[in-house]
C-alpha cells in the first residue's frame, strides 16, 4: 500500500502504473505534461499536492499533437531537472511512458471534436487537438485521478478537456490554474527555452500589447512591426486569445478582454 510521504517513484510502463494505482487508497491529483518543466508546472504540481494525498505527474512528449515534425524534434527535453522540480513540489509518482505503449493501436482510435477544436489554434494546427484529447483521455483512464490540473495559458485546450470529460462522464474534476508569468509579463512556456536573449525581450511585448491595446487589428499591426508573425488575435467568451511566431518559436497567450 502506498503512503503519502514516500519519495518520488518513477513508473515507465502501463502495467506498473496500473499496479501502483490499484494499491493507492486516498485522493489522487494528476498533472499531465510534456516535460521541460518550469514554474508554471510547479504551480500546477503544488496545487495538486496541496489538494490531494497523492500526486501523479506524467511526462510524455505526445507525437500525435505535433503537426510539424521539426517542432516535435526540437521540443526541449530536460528530464533530470524535471525530476528535481517534481521532487521539490512533493510529487509522489512520475509516469514516463513510451509512445509504442501509449499508441499500441497505431493511433487508430481517436477523440475528435468538431466545434471549438477547429477554431483559433485548431485552424492553424490541423489534428493538434485530436492528438491532445486522445492522449489526455488515455492518461485519465490510466491514472483515474480525482482531480487533474491544467494551465489557463492553454485556454482552448483547457475548455476542450473540460468539455470532453463532461461528455464522456470521466469522473475526474478538471481544474484550471492561472498562467505564471515572468516579471516582463511573458507567459512561462517550455518553448521559451528556444528563444534567444534578444527574442525574449521582444516576446514580452506579446502580453503587453494584448493586454493594453483594445483593437485586435491595431494589436496585430503593432506586433507585426516588432517582427511577430501573427496567426490570430480573437475574442472568445470573456478572453482574448492569440498566437504568433517569433522566429521559429510559436507563442500563445490569452488575457481578459479589455
Ligand atoms: O499542455 C500540454 O503540455 C499537453 O498538451 C498535454 C496536456 C500534456 C497533452 O499532451
């Protein structure tokens, strides 16, 4: 039987995960990630640790949600650092599966959505949300958490996951956690590791302009003048969502509508 104050345990196969999960009694929180963890992930993990007896973290760079081979290849990998951050946050179990096992069906079975997933990021990244929803559903089925935690930075992803869980009666509560930002305002993201120091300075303008310039069209022009390639800036419910490339790095963010 697992106890809440044991040290971090690494699990690498589905079978082991299922065995460990069977032996746990007590509330379970879950934070799915693709690794390259930063303080934004730390906030998710700490909330889960505070609200549950056990916290599972998964680290899996999910190939089906990348629509560019290059982006998948260049996705940062920092496992040793990730494990330290997980340990410091008080995580109980880290699940690090491999793609063969997660996709033993060769991705024949998928969860697709035909509304929100086709807009905003979905319009520019065909298949992205099908990959996200499919892997999240698989992980939720395995971890059987009471609560799962996702960053509000990926606002569209969070809405789709909440909706999927309601639609398929998955008994896990989905909890959104506010975006963690650098002092400059730039939202923390694993992809920021690929920005140069000078790009990092320019990247801070993404949040600043989105949160101060009222007109979407004017915000777009200001960003383009600074060298961003803007994909979209659009209002959705009470938020303003945006995505733009800075060099090769794609940034997304969302702010309250002004
Ligand atoms: O937000 C992410 O890191 C990923 O989309 C997720 C939810 C871990 C699924 O691969």
